[in-house]
């Protein structure tokens, strides 16, 4: 049987999004058009690929078997087309990155504008979330994460600052009222702005000096979920609510303005910077290839 690649892409999009409306949005098509494409594939095979209810669209056993083979095949087709696209003077097309909120705030702003100015035919699609995701499953070309969270089967390239620190800060007014800590243990008596992961787990604050690590379970009047709410935590600290701990680069403008004062600076823990990572397949999509070259060149210029 002959099957249109567009129809097969519709099948894959429905499976990824869990429905025809989500697939239509991804493909830039109508739900009825996506439904018709899936129906054509099912008619050609003579079997149903999805169980359809008013609440969900779930692959049948036949659908699951097809998707297991279909997804890597279509990825290779897209990569092959991108390889041809790379012969153009100006690479074009989408580049979808999955990044943590910290990278969207601290790493990408200095990269995005000059990169898109150099490659105006590329459309950059940024998905910011702190949870680890399967890049291929969510349809992203690459991601940014720190080395302790890098999948072993991915290729990793340094991006952004190579060394970073977690900083601790509070407003001068707060410190005048409650005192300035001289040791991490002193934070146990302070009002701290804490973070709780989506799982419900709360991370201890970690400090280090002369090889000695101190882990402190702090508490306070405000608990946030990491991500976009970090801005709320910092602004609240600047207004005197309590002590906040976050990336030093995120706090630097507040230090420079005097809105926040460093706390326990000689205990701030240093760690390695983030990496861009992507699947180690043979054909790298042209937009991703030039993005990798761009950040490598930027790193060399900074080092020089």
C-alpha cells in the first residue's frame, strides 16, 4: 500500500498530543483534516490505530506497534530533508529547545537576539520547564541542562557561563532588623523564602567552604515552586520579607542597586555551567547545527 508521509505525520502527532485538537495545533491544520488523515491510514491498513472516546485518544495494539517503528523513521526523514536544507546559504526552519527557567533567564538572552539576527529564516521555539523530559518524545531538537542531569546517550556542548554560584541574599532593612548571619546554621532562626518541587519535595540549602559542606533545612513565610516564581521570591526578599537563595547572576542587579545585600558570601557553593544537549544521530537538523556552531564561536570569543 502507498501511504502519504503527511498522513503518517498526523498519526504520530495524534499519539504525541493525545488527541486530534492538539495534533492539529502542532501541525497547523484543522482537527477534521487530521482526523481524515488518520482515517486514510487506518483504511489502508484495514485496522484501527486509536481507541477514541470523548475524553481520550489512545493507541491500539496495532497503533503502538506502528508508532514504535514510525517515529524513528520519520525523524530520519526530517533529518535527511534538513541535511539538504543545510546546503542553502541561509538555513531555515524551526529549532525547538527545552530549557530550565534559569537558562531562559540567565543564558539565552545574550544568545537569542544575535543568533536570530544572523539566521533570520530560523524560528526559535523555547519551552521553559525545570522537569527533566525526553527530548524526542516531546518533539524538541535539543535541551539545556546541568551535567548531573544530562542523559548519557546525548551529545553535550557547553553553553553560557562555565562556572556559576548559588548566592544568598536579603534586603539591608531585613538584616538590620534580624541580624546578619555569620554561619549557615544561623539561617535556622531566620525567615527564609523556600522552594518546593512539583513532587512536593523541598530541597535543603547547601553551602560550602574549605571543602566543608553544610546542608540546612530552612523555613519561612513564603514557599514557591521553582521556575517563573523565582522572580516573585527575589522581589519579596528585596521588599524585606526574608532571605532568598538563587543563582548569583540572577541577584547581581539587585546587589548593584543596593536592593539586596549578599549573605554568607564566603559560603556560596560553586558549580559547573550548563550544557546544550541533543540526540547523537547521524544527521543533525540544519537550524540546530548552526546554533551549535554559533555558541561554540561565542565561547571561543569569550575565552579569547
